[in-house]
C-alpha cells in the first residue's frame, strides 16, 4: 500500500491527497447506522476530472478498490470506506459550470449542494425541481448516485427525470460521456439512466448536465390536522384520486412534530396524531382552488382542522419544519431511517401497520414522508446502550421493509441500497434481475474495483 500512496503523490498535487489517519476518519462513514466501514489507505480530494482519472488509474493498476464519496449525507452506507481502499471525494468539485436559460439546462460539478444549485438557477428565472429534504447539505453527485427524490416529486418527478447527460470516469480510468444537451435524443442505449442510481458501482460522476424548468408560481400552502395516521392516509388516497394538481404533499406524525418543535423551537400543533402539508404552485386562482379542494377533502375524511398559510413566509416555516424532521428525530436517540415506497392506494394500510408494529415492539417510530408519491420514511428511534431496544429496533426496521413489499412496494424510494438494504434487494427484484445486475457490473468493472460489496451481495460484487 505504501507504493500505491507514493504513486498517488506522484500524480496528484499535495492538496489533493490525505493520508493522515485523523483527517481520514471523517471520510469513513455516511449517515447510515449499523453499516460496517474500513480505514482507507488514502483520501483523494479531487478538484477536477483529471485528478479523479489519475487516481482511478493508480487504483486500477494496483487492483485497489475505490469508494466514491459526495457530501456523505447518504442513509444507506453506500459511501462507507472499505479497508485499504482509496476514497475519492468529489466534495471539492463544487462549481456550477454553465447555466443556459434558452436551452434550459445547467452544467454542474458533482460536489455542488442541491440548495446552492437551485438558488443559482433561480437567479435566471429557472427551477431545478428535485429537492431532497436534506438539500442544504446533500450534493448533486450523491443525488445522482442514489436517484434521489424530494418534496416536489408528486408533481415533478425524481432526479433521473432531469438528467440530460453525464461525464463519468470508468473503472479503467477512461472517461465516458453520456446523453446530450438537446431536448430529445434516443441514439444508442440510455447509458445516462444506467449510471444514475448505480451508487458509484459503475463509474464516478464528475460532471452533469441537468434539465431545468421555468420558475414556478409562488406556492399556496395549507396544513391539515388528523386524529389518526390512518385517517390522514385515507385522505391522501382521496386527494390523489381527485386529480388535484399539487406540487407537494407531505405527512408528519405526532412523534415527528414534537421532535421538530423541540429541535427548531417551533409551535407546531401536537394535539393531532398526524399533519398533512400540501402546496400548489399553479398560481393565482388555480392555486387557491387546489388548496381549497384539498382542505375540503381533508375535512370530509376526518381532519380536525385545516389551516391555510396566510403568507409565503408562513408556508416556508411549514416546509422548514418538514425539512428538519429527520435531524430532529436524531435528537431523541439513535435512528434507523427506512425509505419504503408503497402504491399510494395502500398508504393508509402502510401507516396503520407501522402504528401496530410500534406498539407490538414497544419502540418509537416517527412516521413521515412524501405522501404524494407514497415514499415514506418511518424512523425507528432507540437507545443503542439498551440491548433490548437495539434488537427491537432492528426487528422493526426489517419488518417495515417486509410490510412495504407485502403491500406491493419497494425497499427504497430514494436513499439507495448501499450496504444497509443489500440483503433485501434480491427479495424485491428476484434472482434473474440480480444476475443481470452482476453481468452489467462485470462488463463495466471486471476487476470489481468500484464500490465493491455495495448494492448487490455475493458473486462479482
């Protein structure tokens, strides 16, 4: 390994290479709990594609595994270091390279935070819709690697829907450029969509061309309070059935609301078991009509109270509360965050099943998520020093995924598989699909150097 480090020193500038154990410690983990992590032999803080390419070539020549990293805000262990690996961090590649208002695209490096990119394009009257709750501290590269979603998915879709093209460093150091900058284009296999969501196992994304939309109208926001989570779930189903065009539809249960109140010193109502937050960015009378229609449906399905935000600032406070939910729950103890997505018609069943599970296992589960597209984030909260709680928390986490699959859903809607859910992937997609995954991996990375052991267990991985 000393020879590998010396070769990295030869091909990289001094500021791009970290070998000090104390500094490397922070590059060992993402935010997932209970995922193993090794100690890297070196961390490369790449500032340009050529440095990623040089480091990858050193790794390929020596047969050393490489773990790509972004902001390390992931929740599946996909960015966790392996023993003796080279970590290639993209966090220093943080420039927005070009914004094209006429053709409506932005070219960006992967280390740019989602919120920074969104604000940059907004200055040109444009809008980048994918906006994870963690947008202030998650990077575009990580969003691409896990195909993340966000608060606006109910209307605008997920990350992959906005990726026009990528620049990718392959396992042998070659540079692959996928996609194009035109509105339409179907020449060849869709390699862009293959790379998006591959969690660093097929290549390292060093640049992305992302589609933009014209800036939406100022949204109208409302909240509805319910006496039970199941009632809120039933209202969600009817809201979707009605066809009303919402740009956001989120849910938070009492546990989550209480945690946010404590963490952010807010005064959200805790008398209700669940709160829905809805937005329409249709603008003008259309937006007002959307919000009024949602309020009417919520009342018909048992809402205790419906409150429309009096001004945009009040609406932003509700969104701030929702964005803070996961961090707020972390203040209550150690968390295991599920990422189950179920058919929207089964949301009430899913919420009800989680409530029963929490009672049966005597464990705290905060229920929150992107209700409009069925992507829920039940968060198990426990004391790791209590062996009984830790065991029940793991049981709850696994059972939540089982419930999601039983209802026709998926084990991950946006956080990815990584290490945390690797053993569950075959249960969802089946052995033939796993074989296809392995074949693709072997074709692009025959030496199994890129993020080995992530996503698919066994075989070439």
